[in-house]
């Protein structure tokens, strides 16, 4: 059982399935019509396997697959027909050429994201078909024939079977590469990138690099599919690059299942079989594809793969076979961090799913004693409590403060939006440990200041210094590497993944690694182990295997806090962590924040003035983008400026 699980983790399960089933089909029916349809389907499946990684998981929709499939097919045809090169020899050359061309194009188009990326590449198939039709050396509207075949055999049977087996091998390689990437730590990065690019960047994901790599990977897969197509069909029509071909590829992906490699392969098989089933279907293929796509997605948004998964789950439930799952990574109750001892109530959060939020509030007890600095497990100001950042695969070394130097200095920050001044000459300075509040009325510029510090917003004026080094022009992922971690005003967790994986994304060693390196190794297990430690420290070990959308708001905010704390940041930015919590939940949060202040520097943006005064040692107040108060909690409570601005919020 463990060996089977290990093979699945390596991505060998889907690869073996494709290899064995594909080879069996080719050997049995390779010389028949059904076999030829299967081989043609496999050529398209190579393309959709890459699309599952690029589009299905990371949501980077680009209308470039048909163009690069055509590039692979025409490239092989030209090398074979003009230079006499065999199809097998020409295939790696066209893949390299496609990779270079995709990189050059991707540097430009991947600056956009989501819908903008789709629009930026929308015209590529039209440009390609216009060029191909007018290019006489490509055969124009007639098409380009080949003189050779993918497998040079002595008979028609050996050519058909040999070529089919080569295509199956190509498909197995594509499935293996895609599966390995998606099961690695970079696969988790891609999932987060697809859900929320801003969160991914804040957690250290180098989003521009990942988007470019995905674009190149998808185009190289498409060129391989095109080479296989040319070598087995021995003719390249100009329709291979037109917009309907791109649409057909997308339909194959979504019918099979955009988040399933095997589903993407099955989708290609289904469409190609339908197209070859009868002449009427072939003529009206777009209508048939549209009907099938609509019906499948109405049943399950994840396509045939989702339908199959739901059916298996239903059968297991009917047969009583939904027993034990995989091995658990839950910690032993005796292994607890300092925060666990102070917030024992968090351990009962997982019971809320069946008892409701009211039951959990009654069940959890508020820790005894006030939330004061004296309760901290680590003495504030101790050098031993200053966490060192993890060095990951060439990550930038964390900046070390000189003795007596401020950790964070914000000097004269100014920011405008469309002529409206949001921040006006704001300056603050924070030491290496402690909790510092940032208050102000709505629209005062609090979240904007946090975004300027975190890197998602660039200021027009001023400096942001971390340990004396100006980081004002560095992107969010670089600031994360230097020790800045954060939460968001609205909870930004990745639905569809477990609590453990949501925390693990901030512990990944892959942020500076290439996708190619993850074909041979993955360090996802290391990230999950570090995430499990962070969850245990916050008393959340019992819910680490839960899907995050099943948790209460209180639990979700604690998971987001665990994610921000897991990489042991030097500076923790918290944007309204108490929003939506009850009074009892806020008291538990106050204890947690007081404990964190002894371990790192915390800048807290919060509307709850009592909470801010309770946990902060120094408080800043913004009004209309300007700093109007800087003082201790006593002065904060007594200040007439603060009273006039904030009372009633």
C-alpha cells in the first residue's frame, strides 16, 4: 500500500495508466479505424495535458496552443520534406524552437493575467492562420505533406502500430511531467496563483516567473503534440492553427476536467471519437461539442473527472467503504509550543462544523488573566527570540539589523489615486519586537500603508527601509524573502485545499526554483512539516486536514495567521484580524497577538479600539492620509484628537 502511494506521489500512477492502456489499444486496434482515431486523439491529448497545468490549475488562459501545435507540425514537415530529416530527429528540434519562440512571446504577453492574458493572446490564431494561408513554402491553403512517418516501418501495419506506440510514449512523457509538476511544491504555488495572484505574491511566489514558465511549458507541449500529429497523419492542414482548433482544445480540456491530467486526456479522446463517429457529427462538430460541454459542466463543473470522482465517492458511501484515509500527520498531544499552552481553546475549533458557531463559542474558554506583555512566553528584546529566516534555494539573505537600529522605517511616504491623496508624508519607525497599532477612520490610508510596506502598492514619494536598506522598489515576493509576512483585511485562503496546504504555501522552498527542477524532486513534504509545526504552535493541529471553506471565520483567520507566522517573519503585517469576530473570540485573539509580539515585530491595523489599546505598546493614528497621533495606549485613550476621530467606529 505504501509503495502504491509512493508511486502516485511520484506521478507514476497516471503515467503507467496511459502507457499500459494506450499501448494495449494500439497493439490490438492499431491497424483499424478505431486505432487511428485513438492515435489522433493522443496527439491532441499531449496538448491538453499541458493545458491542464497552465489553464486548469493556474488559471492562466492563453489562446496559443493551436498556434504552437501548428508550429510543431509545420516545423517537422519542413525539416522532413526539405532537409530529409526523420520525424523523430526533427521533433526535439521543433520543441526547442517552440520553447525559444514561446519565451520571447511570453515575456511580453504574460505581463497580463487572467482575462487580460486571454485577450492579449486572442488574436494569435487569426494571425497564424492568415500567415499560413499566404505562405507558399508552407503549402498555403492546400497544406504541407510529409515524405516520412513517425515510425519508419517496412509495412503499413508496422508504420501504424510503431507510430501509435511512439505517440503513446510521447503522451506518457507529457503526463509524467505534468503530474510531477502538479504534485510538487511548485504545484501548490500554481494552485494558489490560480486562485489569487496577489496572495501568491505576498506568500513569496515569483508570479511573473511562474506565468512565463507556464506559458513556455504549455507551448512546448503543444509543439510536441503537433510533431506527433504531423508524423502520424503525414499531412499538415492550415486548419490546425485556426481559432476553431483552439476552441476545440479548450472544449477537450473542460469536458475531461480542467484540473485532472487524466481527465484532459479523456476529454481529447471523447471529442476525437465523436468527430470520427459519423460524417454528420464531423460536419456539425461545433454543435455537438457545445451540447456535450454544456451537459457535462451542468452535471459537474470539473468535467468528466469530477463526475467520476463524485461517482466513486457515492459508491464508497453506499458500500460503506469510506473508511480510513491516508496516514495522518497530526502531532502528539504532548508536543506543544508556547502559544498552544496559552490558547487551548483553539483546539476545539474543528467541532464547529456539526455544532454551529454558537456551540463553539460556548465550548471554548477564554484563557485566564489579561492579555498583557507579561504573559509572553519569550522575553521581549531577547536576541535569542529573533527568528532567522529560512534560506530557500538561493533566496535573498535576510537583512540583519545593526544593534539599536530600527527594523522598519517608513519615511515621508506619499501616495495618490487619481489626484486624491491617500498618504501624505507618513513616517513611522518600529523596532525588532513588539506590537504596534495603526488606527484611523475609514479611508484614512491604513490598508494602503500596509500595502506600501508589503509591496503590493508602490508609493510615489518616500522610502521604506528594512534594517536600513531601502526596499521601496522591491516586489512583494522579494519582501517576503526578506522577512515581511502579512494577512489581509478579507480572509485570503485557498479554497479546495486543506488547512495544512494553506499554511505550507508560505514555507515552500520552491519560490526560487525552476519548474524543470521539480520533475526530478519535490520538497512539498518539508513545507508541510514546517506548516504542521506552525499549526501546532497555534493549537490548530486537529484541523490541519480540514478543507478551509468548512471552517468558521474565527478559524479561518487563525489559519491565515498561522500561514503568516510559519516562515518566522521579522515583520508581521495584520490587516483587521478581528473583523467579524465575537467579543469572546477577540479576547482569544488578543492573547495570541500578545504572545506573537514577543517573537517578532507586529504592525496591527484594527478598528477595535479596545483591542488595539489592550495589546499595543505604541499606537499610530492616521486621518486623511496624515499621521495625527503617535503615542502609548494611555495617551491614545486620553487624546482629544483620537476621541474626535475614532469614537463610534
